[in-house]
């Protein structure tokens, strides 16, 4: 059965028909502002290249593999692809240690392959965004090799310090990967600074030559047709001081480099010199950013970044860091979302990436209610204000991998955490119970394309093990199933495309408790734009709404100005109780032109519950 969402009668001259999952959506191109930045109407898709699609059987994903899957990505409805690093790298941190910024690692392909990717993506109206990793390089980078030998002009491209007179380290700072930030170099006879792995020396952004080099690197890729950059740990660039850090801090020394004035000056310069002339897009990865720091980075008047990733909403069930869990609360989640949705000029909603565990295993239920909870979380992501980011495999509900030992993990952070926990004398079984559910490798297992022995990812031996549940959770099984998680994502993306309110409208919290959260998108301001109310039960138990909300849901009826436009359970009548993991989106408008005809049922986006 085909359903339709209608646009107002006076806006139908250029209406386009969009089809997905048994649902037809119609929207008007005239509603789009030609001066509006393209990324405000986009949905992004992150690709972790080594795990996406292998084309040559070596067990590593590559650029030709990505090209071979562009049709699938276009069918999903996304508009831009962010590639995690594909530059030449020794792989100390899976490509985030770069040895050559102007070439493609041979494992991924060639510059010719990259140009082909950009061209083929453009044919499908997909933009390519690169990962810009410029807080640090690889220690194999020619700049570092020359700097350690004091060769001009690279002598001060990195942060070097001599040993103290008392034989101690230059300061007491600690690394994000545990231990000290200082590593002794026998060739130079000094320590160099590394906030992350010792094979990732930090660049010296106090040196103007470093800024000039990075500007040239950015132009190199923009000239090849990329649309912009995701900026890695961008709030850590400038080190204002190398004084000791405050004792007791989880990351000692962070107060001397997090979101410093020098970093803001760097970003404003990059915007003026490079990004604005190319009309390029940026999103920044922040580190422990406060709301004020994020506002400063994205304030349009300051001309620094277009948006930033923040992760507080993914830590509401964590104590201090992601390895120490506590009970989940939907109220805490809504509080966190409200803070950032209302506080930023533009948001970048995200539930998964290459550093986070799979969201259906983290906040959802990857067992009994797998499909329903995956769809509920899709509703959450795609009804938030801003530009949403989907991570590869999220659209088919990929789950955490049940690794059995640390030996199966490639992730350097997980291995460093094990060393740290050993220092607390924790037994191996307890250490593993802490590390396994939070390891970054949960998100890095190969994309599950089909039910074959290697999930259609490769014909060889995959670099990281394929999740055994690929036999049931895979793209091929969901592609033509209107009840699948994939079809639900497609339909929700297109529902979002029809609605300026869902993209831009105000975000207002309505109600929350331990399991349920309700929020509204839009404002009754006489503009004629509909209001949306989102009801989410983020638990495995049915939940009774309070009287006011229950009465509001009961008013939903096709053919009226209040109608259900999306649900993950298939229900069309509501009695005030939300089923386990149920998500309902209700639209209300003052204009009868937006009403769904009574003879046509409200679109039940993928209404049949699918079990893995």
C-alpha cells in the first residue's frame, strides 16, 4: 500500500515524489531557500573505510569498494559522506596517525580512485567530506623525521622540551590514551609532546609555518572536489602553556590546551583564508567542551566552525568516562539533549561513530526488542534539530560484537585501558567486563552486506572479525523488506526532508521520567508550519502516560489536523499507553491543507516489528 503526505495546495507547482518503504512523500522545491547553506538540509553518513567494503580481497575496505556501494547510499537518502582518514598512515591509531596528507594509503587505493569516487558521488548528488587530522601527525611523517634531526625549516614543527635538571619529565600532563604525554627521542635528545599515542606527536601550532602547511593541505583536497572537513579533536590545537596540570584531573593538563584563544584564532584564520573562498563546510570534534565553548566555536558571527559534535547525551548512563556505567534515565537524556538543542545556533545530532559502541546495544535492546528499539532510536536521531549524522551499519541496526578476549581487539584505546585497570589490581575477568561493551572496535567490525561467511564485506580474511549475527542482520535481508530497520531509516530521512520544522524548528522538552521522554518540534506562531510531538518509550516495559499526554495522543486521527505521521509499532489508535520501545511522531497543524485524507491511513513507517 502506498501512502502520501501532502503539502499545502499553494505550494504544489514543483512538488517532487519520493518513494520509500511503501511510503510516498511529496515536497516542494520552492520551500528551499537558495541562499541557505546546503548542509542545513542534509543528512550525513560516516564511512569507516577499512570496514565498509573491500574490492580486492585483501580484507581491508577501500575506495573502489565505497564506489561500488554509492547506489545503496543514494537509496538511503543521505546527502553527504564523511570519510574517516584514507591518507597514508602506519596505522598506530587506525589512520588517525598520518604520514602523508596529500596521498591515499595504497591499502585504500590511489588518488585516481579518490577522484573517481568524488565524480561518481557527484552524479548521485552526494558530497564527500574528508577527515582533517591536524592536532598531530604520525611519527613517520617527513616533518617529524626532519624535526627530530633539527633540519630547517622543520625544527619547531613539533613541541620539544629538554629533560629537567632533576631528571624529571617536562610536566605532569597525562595522555588521552593513558600515561604521560612525553616521549624521549634519542636522535634529538629531547622529549616530544603527544596527547594521544606516542606515535602521534602533536604539531606546534604556535609556529606560523604549521598553519601555512595545513592551509595548503586543505586547498589540495578542496581543489579535488571535497565539500569540506570533519576536524578531529579540533579544540586541542593550541597549547597556551606547558605548566603542570591541576592534580586530580582525569586528563591532567587539559586546562592548558582545551578551547584556548589561540585555537579560536587558528580556526578564524582557516575560515578566512581557505574555507570561505571555497564555501567549504566544517564540523568539529570537541573534547569535553562546555556549552559556552561550543557556542563560541559555532557562533556565525565569529566565523570559525559550522557545527560541532558533542557527546554529553551519550554519557547519561556513564560515570566520568564511558567505561564506568550507571543506570540509564530518559529524563537525564532529555535534559542533555535540551541543553545542546537549545543552546547551539546549529546542532550536529549523532548517536554513533567509529569511537562509540553501537547505539542499539548502548541505549537500545539488541536482543528481544532489537528492531523496535533500533527504530525508536532512528526516530530520536532524525527528529532532532540540526544536521544529523548516521554511522555505517546504524541504518540496519548493527550491534556490538561479543568479543571473547582482549586478544581479539585491535583498538589501541582498549589495550591502554587494560593496562590502566591492571594498575588498580583488578582481575582479568573484571577488566574485560568493563572494556568489552565500551570498546571502539564494537563500531569497527565490517559492514554487514549479506548473510555470507564474511557478510559480503570481503572475499578474503577481514582485518577485524565479522559479527556472527550478520546471518540475520544484514543489508540484503532488509533492502526490499518494508518492515525492516533499513526501510524505516529511509522513510524517516524522507519524512525529515519534507519538513522545515523537523530540520529547523525550536526544540521544547515536554515530559520525561526514567523510561519515557516527550518533546516538541516547532512553535505555534501562525506561520502555518506544523508542530510535531515525539513520544519515546526507551524501555522494554509498557508505560502509561500522564492524563494530559494520554488525552493528546487519543486525539490523533486521520483526516484531521492532528495525525500520527510515524510509528515503529504499526499502531494507529492510542489509549495513553506506550508499548515497549514504542516511538510515535504526531503532527498538528492549524491548516487543513496538511491533513491526511481520512480515506488514506497515516503512514506507519515500517509498521511490522522485525526480529533478528
